[in-house]
């Protein structure tokens, strides 16, 4: 069972519990009492504890909840709750969540750290590089939660041994601060104690900047009661920006007001910060605007109220706010990673939900966001209140509960795969190198069956099982041998799968023999053999439209006699290609029967078995097919399907191929297509997979889209190759590799219900024949690697060396650039390709990219 446990009060988490119950019925469990849970020593992590739930409130679809007794107790896979200082249940919640062996979204020590204004302000300034109010802090002793010399723009820390004997030092520092350049724009300051004891107390005093002696006395008074873990802060009172406003409707004087912007960020897929929601509080300028003191309102209406009239300016501010909030969370995660497990409250404890408060200030006639503080729960409560208020007046449900539920469920699923034994059939080449790194990150135990006994992955897996399965026409026999090999080693894998095109049928047969979850071998065989795929679909006449509508006329070619017969059934121009091919090798546009004869003769002469060109399916033989040429744009659809239900889908666009061959030139993600055309592609891809019997797995479907709708090119019954897994992770977050493992384990992956791209990627393929000299001797590859290390390009190495030659060549490298828009990504990529010599009259990158509009 997947169990996301919320400890303590449900007030802040109730919408998340309800949403999680709809997404994964029964997975969200609320624990309201310490008597409902127990801690037992962990079986997997020495020194840690497992949390077992004997009772809990579980949440189902439709908002239903049930108080249940769990026999046997349920083990928590993810834990979070009300860790905030002062919460009535904070004691037992913190104790139950301490030092757990599962991911824990927060802890009492982490909440205390976020409640300390000095610590959070130092992280915001020093680690996130955000503007903060000019701050002078006095601390006692070493303060282990701060660096030895905490230097940060706008924050000065003064260490005191004994405040009673250092009054002159305090007065000197206060005078220098008040007269410093950082304070020039401000007329007022505040003196306040900082530390968890003072959270929410409102203990502060305000003074004019000119009242130096009064300020020094206020600081001294606060210092007299100072504890070692606390500090006294002297900070500038930064006023909210004053903007030109329309004439008042009433002659009554306007009171100056302040705007506090509250942001909520979660740790999303790939541990990347994601802004979930923004809410604003408005209050009197002379008083601090505190959470809960006023009803929240939206950012856009607040900016309009403040006089930001231009929609473009409001959007630009919203974008800057998102960047600042996500940078803040990235900084806190980086700072937490440097803490010891004891300082974090456990080795698996991390801040997964973070609130960051900002002011909208005016600096040198420019609007600027000033970061005030961070918190663990106050912004969550404010944003959920704003969400509930919107629903009360008929606003559509916002994204906040969904984003938080997805983040929590995803972290629980990641924990569920840890330590699982995965039987992997086929290692693949250098393009699959990411598998080994990902397996380590996810805690998977890989048992690899591979034909090459010298494969580089042999030392990267738990168990290496060399077995030559390259002659795939004997896969039934190979499956028996592999099954015997696995049992002889005493292995009991939880799942079996393959990412390598050659081995998908063998993996399905092994799954069947071991009783593991996977698509039926018959379905994988239908998808693997291209002519059989189309002929099978042409017989599928159910549905609106039926799967037959997406099939293309084609005929199998095993001899020159087959060419003559196929020419009578398939109109020219047509496409001739390998029946079991991969990577676009040997695909060619033929205009006549004679051209088809000539191409078949060359291909049957040059590509006879796997030794002639490894990895393109020649282990199945070199039969060909002739299929009707389909006009239109070419697209990849990557699907995640569980029990016949679509769980996730991503559409990418391919640039024009270099006719008469069909080698890929360029690609972009997200797709340029409008949503309805993308929906056509996704539905066609899903219908084709289901019609072939593919009901469980991650599949890559290649289609063309013309005026009449989608037409199928081929189905790859495995995860998309080349750059697709990397790009989808970068643009959308989820990992196709993890999704494939989850499906194979019998778990429906939690994926974004409404995936929104975080960026745009455009890439171009490099060929050894065209770019070998430029990338090698010209130093282009070294330059690209240097740019990749700086995060300016994305490289996906497909082969160590040039694969094939002439018309059988495969791309050796994918080079991609990102941008906030597709046009920006394409412009960066084109400039890079021109600078490095990848663009040329023979390889016109600008032409390839011009299709992405």
C-alpha cells in the first residue's frame, strides 16, 4: 500500500487530503492522535524508525473519508504534518516524525530554523541572492545554525560575548548602520527579537532613523533578555511602492497602506521548486502586515489596485515573483543539504513546502521585490484560504491542492521503489547510460541480462547475467534460458522490463514465465513488427473513429517477388524500411517499383544480421515493408498506460527529415500544435496501443499529422529513445524511466494531471559524416561540454562513434537549447550551431528549425 500520512491538525492540509483521495483513493491517511501510530526500528535503515499506523482517517474519491483500523498496521511511505512552533499537537507530531526511514516533509528542527528570521533572511540574501531589508543583527556566541562568518548583502551580523559589557560596541554598530548608505532611502527602523520563542508575538518597536539614541536603547533593552539561540534585529522599514493612482472617488484623505505578497512553493518532480500559489495581504502602512490579520486577495488585482495598469507589466512582475520564490526554495534546500541528519530531524527530513513573503518596493524609480522571511505553514494556510474564498464565489478550482497532492504522492512513490529488484533485459548503448545513474538515485537493485559480456554496465549493477540473446527469432528459447538463469542465481525480481528496442519481446516472455506484470508477449510482437501492426489495426473496426482509421496500407517484403506484389497494393511515392528496424536506419522514400527493387537489393546485401549494424533490429532478420507515404508533420507521443488507462502523455515535434532518407534532423518540446491537434495525436496513439493489446507500460508512438488527422508510423513498445526521457524531465518534471518501473511493479504512477511546461527546448541532431571534423578536431564537442556544465545547452550522446555509414548512418549527438519561448530556444540553438559550424549549406539548421511555428 502507498500511505501518505498527515500528522496532527487537518486544518491546513484538508484540501490536499481530499485531492489526494481523488487521485489515489485510500493513499492519504490523517493521523489525529499519537495513540494511532507507533514507531518500530527500521528493517532497512539502521538507526532509523518506521512509522506504523493502527488507525487513521483515509480519503477516497468524491470527498468521502472513513475512520479505519488497520490490521496489520500500515507502514507510512511519506510523512508530514503540523511541525510549527506553538501548535498544540507539535510535541507528539515532532516525536513521531523524528528519524524516520521514509521521506518526511519537514520536522520540528527544520520548522524552528524557518521560524528564525535571522537564519531565513541570511539564506534569502546570501544563498538566493534576493534583496532583503537592510538588517543589523546581534547574536550571542557562535550560533551553530549560521556560518562562522555570515556575510550576506544587506545583512550584518555582530557577535557579542556579553551585551552588558559591550554597550559601546552596540552603540557604535547602531550608529554606523543608521548612517550607512544602505539606510539612505529609508526613514524608519524597527527593533525586534528573532527566534522561535518570538514567532507571532509581534514584539517590536518602531523608530525614526534620526532617533539614534532611542534606537540604541531599544536594542540594548532587547539584548538584556537574549538567549543563545536568539538574536536582536535592527531593520529598515521598507515601505510599499507608491505608484500613481486614479483620482479618488471621495474627497476623504487616503491612508497609506502596505502590501505583503505571500508565495507558496513545493518541492516537485526532480526536486525542483515549483510555485504553487500567490496571495496578497493589505494593511496599514505603520503596522506590520501579518498573516491572518486580513483576508487575502489575488496578485493581479492587488497590482492593479496599486496602479500597475499595463497587463504586460503585471505579467512581468508575476514572472519575477515566480523566479524569486523558486530561487528562495532552491537556496533553502541547498542549505538544508549541508546540515547533519540530527540538525534536520532525520536523514530523510527535508522541507517540501515553503512559504516566502515579499514586499513590493520602489528602488531608484524601479519596482523591486524585497524578500522578508520564510515559513513552514503560514503561507500554506493563507493560500488555502484564498483558494476556498474563490470557490465560494464560483471561481473554478485552483491548482494548489492538486500540485501539493501530486508532490506528496510522488515522494511516497519514490520511496516505494527503493530497494526493489528489477530484472532488466538488454543494457543498450551509451544512449541508455542514464539508466544506471537513475537506478542508483531511486535505490533500485538492477539485475542485468546482457549479450555483451564486456559491457560497461557490468560493474554498475547488482547482478550481471551475460547471456547471448541477439538471435531474437529464438526468443522463446532465450526466455526459458533466462528464466532458468534467474532462478539458479536465487533472484526473485519484483519487476522485469526492457528499455532496449531489440529486447522488448524477450522481456515480455520472461515476465510471463516469472508471473510479473507486463504487456502480453503477443501484443508486444504485434507492435514490434511494423507491417503486422498496421495489418492488425486495419482489422480493428470498433470505436469512433476505429483504430483502422490510423493505419496505413503496407506490405511485407522478403523477396523481389514481394516487391512486385506490394507495388500493386501500395501507391507511390512510398516508404521502404526494415520490418523490425530502429533509429530510422534503412528508411527511404521510393518513387517507383524500380527504386524499391534497388533499395531492397542494397539493404539485403549490406544489412544481413546484427553484426552488420548492432542495435537496429537485425537480430529479427532483415525483412522489409513497403508502406504508403503519409504527408504532414511528424510527431512523437510518449504514453504512460496503466491497466488500459492513460496516465500521462507528451507530444513532441520533429523537423523535416532529409529526403530521400528519413533521418531525424531537429525536434522541439512542447509541441507547436494547438491543444486540439495534440489531443488528436494522443487519442490516436492510445487507441493504437490498446488495439494491439498494450495495456501496461511506457510506449513511444510515432505518427504523422496531416489535414485528415493522425496516421500511425510505428509503435515502439518501450520508453522513447534518443533525448526524449531527458527532455520530458527538463520541460515537465516526470521521469519516464521511473514511470515504467512503477507500472511494472503494479503501481499507477502519479503524474501531473495538467502538465504545464516550465521551458521550451529545441534541438538538432549531429551526424558524424557532416559534423565529425567540427565536433572532434575543431574542438566543438569540448566547447559544447563546457556550455553544458554551465547549464546553457543540453547534450545527449547517442553513440560513442559514428554509427553506420552513408544511407545507414545514425545521429551521434543531440544538441539542444532552452528558452522561455520556443522562438527564444530556436534562436539560441541557431546561433550556437552557426558559431560551432554545425549549420552549413549541406545541413541547414535554420531550415530545420523553421518548421517549429
